[in-house]
C-alpha cells in the first residue's frame, strides 16, 4: 500500500487555513435579495392575525410571504407547511418571510409584522405526547400524504411506530434469573455546526432553478423541490460549495424551499435565506430527544436472554427525518449484544419542540446511552465486571441482529477485540475506582456501540474521472466536503488503484447536481464506502481505456500492459510504455494520425440486498454492515460539590482499514469531543410555553478547547470485504459511546443511577438529594 | 448584523465627550458612551440594545491610564480586561477578570464596560467593592470622586450623560490576601452560577458575589455573620446564606436551590482559605 493509510494532507487544507475557502453565505451578488424570517415566539399557538401593513412601507421590500397555503412538505410524512398557516407548532417556526434589497431592510420590515397569537396547550415531552388525553400537535394526521413505510396513528401524536419482534419473550424471561429495568430521558439539543445554514435560489427565464445551499443532500433538494412543487427534475440545479460542519443537521431540506418560494414571488430574482445563529438553533431541525425504558434479563452466567425496549423519540413539531431516526434506533436497539429474544417499540412522537433531524450517529449515541446505562445496572446487580459482561455478550459472527440479519466476519466488526484493546490502553485491570482522598475519587466507566446505516435500499453513488493534458487527473463525485476530508480519502483510493502520486489527482470540491454523478447524501459515514466503490469502478474503467489505447500504440496485447506511476507500460519491459500525457487525450502517431480520444472514466455503485422492514416484526436487512466500538471515560469526581472533570476518554473502533491515519484520528477525537459535550452540557431548556430558553451560544455551550480531556484512540482492523480496501465508516463512532461511558463513570462515582442528560453537576446533586 | 444605523464620534477629551453627549441628547438622539463595543454588537443584533450615536471614549487619555500614584492604583475605564490581566497590578482583579467571557472577547471588553454592563454579572466590579475603591466620574456637572460602595447598588448609579473614567484603589487592599472562585454550570465556559471574590484586611473578611442574584453585591450583613468567630463555622455559613439579598436567580444556568448549595460550599472554601 503506497497511499492508503498515509496521512495525506487534505486537498482543501490551504484554502481553509488561509480563510479563502468559500461557504454558501460567502457567495453574494449585487442583485441578490435577502430574506428575513419572522419566527414564532411560542411553542403552540393559533395564528389569529398577521398584519403586514407597516412592514410593506419599509423601503426596499419586494415581497412578504405569510399565510399562504403552499403544498405541505416533509420527507416521510407531508405534515409541514413551509411557512406556518393557521397555527404554529414550535418556537422558532417561520410564520412570515420578508424579501428585501438588503438584510437590514428585511429585518426592519420583519420586526414591523404584527402577529396575533392565541396560546394552545403545549406538548412538552414525548412522554406527555404519548398520554391518551394529550393535546394533538396535528389534528389531521390521517389526511397527510406519506411514504409507505411511515406508520402514523391518526388522532394521536404518534408519527410512526416501528416494531421489533424477535424470538420468544416468554422463553427469554423464563431463562432470566436477573432482571433490571430503568427509564431514561434527554431533551432535544443542537448540532452547533460552525457554519449556520444558508440557501440561495434564482429562477431563470428558461425555468431553470438555480439553488446554492449548505447541504449534505443537494440531490435530495433537487428531488424534493420537484416532488413538492411539480418542477422538472432536470431544471433544478443545486450547487453546494464547502460545508462548515453538518453532523446530520444539514441533511434535511428546509431553507432551500424558502429560497425557492421567495425567488418565485419576486419574479425569479436571486434570494438568499441565511440563518442567524439563533434561527439555526431553533428554526432549523435540531438533535432529537428521547424518553426510553429498557428492561434486560440475564441468566446466572450473565448471558442476556431477553430485552424489552420502548423508545419515545422527540420528533418535535414535524416528522421529517425523525421517522428515519426512529427506525434506525429500533433496528440496532439492543446495542452490540447477542440477544435472541427482543421486543422493541420505537415511536416517533410529535411534540411542540423544534423538529428533529439526524445527529452524528443517527440515533445510535442516543440508543447507546440508554442501553449502556442499563448494561451497567445489570452488571451491578449480577455483581460482575461491566467490561466482562459486555465481552461475554458481545455480538459475534453467526449471531443475528434485532431485525434478524445473520452476521459474518465481513459485515460485522470485531467487538471482543475492541473490548480487549480498551482493557489494555485504558488500564481497566488496575480497577475502575481510585480513591484520591475523602473528597475526590477517580472512576472509569465503559460502554460499547455498534451501527449500521439505514439508508435507502437503492441509494446510488457515482464518480467521473477526466484527464488533463499534463497527465494529471480530475476526480468528481457527488460527495460534499463537510469537513471530514472524504474527498481527499477518495483521491487516495484512486491513487492507490492507479498506483500513482496522489498529488497528481485534482479533486473537484464543489458539487453541482447537473454535471456530477449523484451521490445519495453525504451522511451515515457512507461517503468512503459508496463513493469509494464508485471511484474504484471508475478507476478500473480508466485502466481499461488506457490499456486499450496503449495496446494499439505499443502494438502489444492489452493483457501484457500494466498501469503505475502515471504510465502504461509492458509488464516484462517497463521501459517500453507511454506516459498518461501521451494517452490521456488519445495517442498521436508521429505522422499526425490520432486514436482513442480523451479518456473519461465512469464508475458507479448501488447498495445491494437491502430490504424494507416487516411492519409487524421488523425483520429485514436495513443496512450493509455493522461497525463496532468500545469506549472508556475516566472522571475525577468531587463528592462534596458533585462537580467533575473528564480526565481521559478512550475509543477503540473497528475501522476495517485505516485509509488516512490522521484524518481518522481527527474524526474519532472530534466525535468524542462532541459526544462529551452532548453528554455533559448541551441541551435545550424549555419553559411551560415550549420556548427554548437558551437559543444562543452564550447559553448553549458546546465543548471549547481546553475543556477536553486526554483522548486515547485505538483502531482494530477487520476488513469489510466488499468495501474499498476493507474500510468501515468511522466518522460517527467516537461520539456514540461517550454518553454511556460518562454516565456509567459518574453513576459509580456519585453512588446514584444517573439516567438523564446532560450530566451537569446540578443533575447529580438533584439525584443525590432525591435519595435522602 | 446590526439592524440600525448610528453615527460614530471619537472625542479626544473628557469635556468633549460630555458636551457631545449633551448635545446629541438635546437633538433627540439616543447617544451611548462606547468603548469595547461587545455589548452593542452582541445585544444590538438581537434587539436588546439600541443607539443612534456612539461616543467612543477609548482614546481619551484619562480613561486609559494604568498607574500607581502614591499609595493608590489608578485604572482607566477603557483598559481592556486582557491589558489588566497582562499588567497584573491588582492580582484579585486579574483573577476575577480572567474568568470573564473568553480570551478573544476580553481583548475587547473593557473594565468600565464590564462594570457598567447591561448583562448583569458585572464581575469586574467585585474586587473594587471589596477594596472600597474610589471612582472618578465625569458628567455635565464636572468631575466627581465617590467611594464605589456609595454609588454602586446593583449597578453603577450614573446620571444621564455621566460616565466612569477611573477607579482608584488603596495599595493596602491590593496586597491583601484574597480568593476568587467562579463556578459555572459546567467547567470553564459560560456565565457564572456564582462568582465569589473575597479578601482579608486585618482580621476582617470581605466577600462580594455575582451570579447569585440578578446583580453583583457586597453585603455588610453577610460579612458580619461570616466574621463572627463566636459562632461555629456551620452557623456562620448558614447565617450568611440566610442574609443574602433577594431574589436568587433561577434560570437555565441553575435553579435557586442549587445556587444556594453551591454558595454554601463556596463560603466554606473562602473561610478555609482566608481564615487564619
């Protein structure tokens, strides 16, 4: 391996470190108008009146969109008005949109729009939403258009219900000598990407709709605008430049629709819709919350015989992506353990909270927290080492998942090996508890996780390779550069296959949906796998074409040719050959005759063997493979103040194959940092009117430099045989186990079961107070 | 983005600044004295601050002095918090100020700006309350020098058109033993759950607190209980807690009950550090 595994510096590094990299909001033209959103100050209220008279008097105002019945939107259920009509269902919901020459004018006008509200009873948690007499967030749930595999229950707040029925519960419980049960909860929170969301739209005289957006899913933008508004697919052209962090929050389609409607309203002029930080936190989709109950039963050896799980996901006011998150939470509900008897009800609940979207890990950090805390409760009751309990129950080849997929050495990572490595690098055997003095104690907690990516069964990816006359290559894929360095890794995959210098491969960073092959979405750690396969396919196509031309020019059979170091040459006499610059644009004979023409490599990939889930049992194959990881977190806890410091955090992930070492380390550590922040500090605080009380970075605080612990990262490499060089997704794993491991360490340290997030000292204090 | 336009003035003398304010005020404007600008920028964009004329006082010589004069330390109101930290002429102030906001913001936030801030923590005032500092204020009626404890009640009670120019602190207090602790909801970022600053002069312990109530304060009553060595340690701490002013903050940073729990332990820490 020449290029694979090397810490190749990301191709966009210089642009980024010099501040020259451009993001959506950095593109502005003189003629571009600005949109300003007027948002709901309440969680649930009837809109009695919207008075725009004063706003229209502000100079520069071109349009005010309010109170119109546009087609309903929403990915899984069409339940969401683009701009609220009749009532608002969450704090931050758009009730009017002003389009003006400048952002200042738009805001001035927006502030003059008077909206009269009549408060409605608020559904403030998924548990409340689940009660029989709960107020309804959607009165006409039964009338919405929906996807076939969404299962809303009319006259309730249930947006969907996913059932997992595996094995025989009666048998499972009868074999269980020890049973534990606990309930958990955490409120929605934010992704807090550095770049707030932004979209522009312009409708050309020929009907072309040009959109630019900070999105993980430009191809989805194209499809949905076509679906919702009946526009021709080919006329919708979506551009996505660099995206400044996404974490799942930029997978939903929202601002693009506002920009499109606004542009339509002003005769097709370009309009920009930009989120302020406050709007990015509450108006755009957030990180999902969860209330859950987990019951586990184990035999006297600690083998888990039964699991019964209920998830009440806080989907917020509109179901959108929360339905997929709910499904994903159900299919991996047990965590990475071999359990033959599983019963899970995963409900996506409507509430009057900002609506939810995926969050790095796509339901898995959330489901892991509730499972991993219960695993520790079980270990405690069994009087067993918590790492040992995980080891003996670790899922292995031959076992089946909750949706009954039979696992093997390729589609499953090696969890026992990850656990062993955590044991070693985290010094588990020195014991999890160290008394420092009467007041301070150091405690280690552990956890595990797994994940499959439940994406569309027919999700596509593609790659195109072209040549430059100097023999260098251009690589184009539909993967968005969201900060993960995936495009650089794809160049490495191509360089490795062509055995050439990665510096001679130029990567197109911006994506546009008109000229680049579709990549499903840049989500779910699928960029490397799917686009990587497409790149390999395109590379093989290039090799074949190079050999074809060279065979003719060199008067040698194709089979005798080899490609390496930007040359095609005879295997047995490498001196006889041609450089890419002599064949990439066809070969020209000394007399001027030419053959071949420019080489355009094309590659594609589509996931195979994925199925929908059986609506009654959940049986089906939801994703291509399951990666696994094990974790440790060490805290120093103050038994007087209930404050603590995270000393160390450790992740060992089965990455299949390390493609770019520093990039992988960066992904894992960055994700751990995010996981610690989610576990320990980030949350929305709601008042009784459903208002988010901290929609600002002053009061909503991700982890800052200097607050981070020492990070320990280990890799296990169990190849996934059908993946490029055996690699597995890595971007999400560092995060997923942090809440569980931190919760486990603190529960031991404080001597009280901590079942809620975030784990702030006040929460621990309350749990301790509740004890006495 | 600030949703309003404003005129910008940069006077060079105190008198010019005061006259300008009066003039603009009489013209029906809403002038504002301005130095670091962090509040105007961050609160202006969310409609919590407004002005149509800013009078930037940063370049006025008197407002940026930092010197020891006789047995007093004079600090100008437009010194940035980082300038104060780096010079470290008043260690208690250095410690307290270094916990405000973050390093980047402290490069802009000024001493006077923090003390006169709309955001009510105003932690930079705590050391001056403890040190019985004098404040120099300028206004339409000219200069005046007043003990800070006479004019700071929850906030600096400035009259319209006045601004804070300097603070003078007796070196006796600058060298006194002190402690300053900031407790946040979690770790090192964010507003205070409680910031407590304390110093000891002779046998007397003084404490000032921010974050407990929607204003910073120094309470003689609290101090007198804490200083009552006739009582047991527990009784003094409990007694002091009973005497803190109302209301106790109950917000997203923490509940009122929890703040009192934190305060109790902070009192123990202060007493442990400064007693004997």
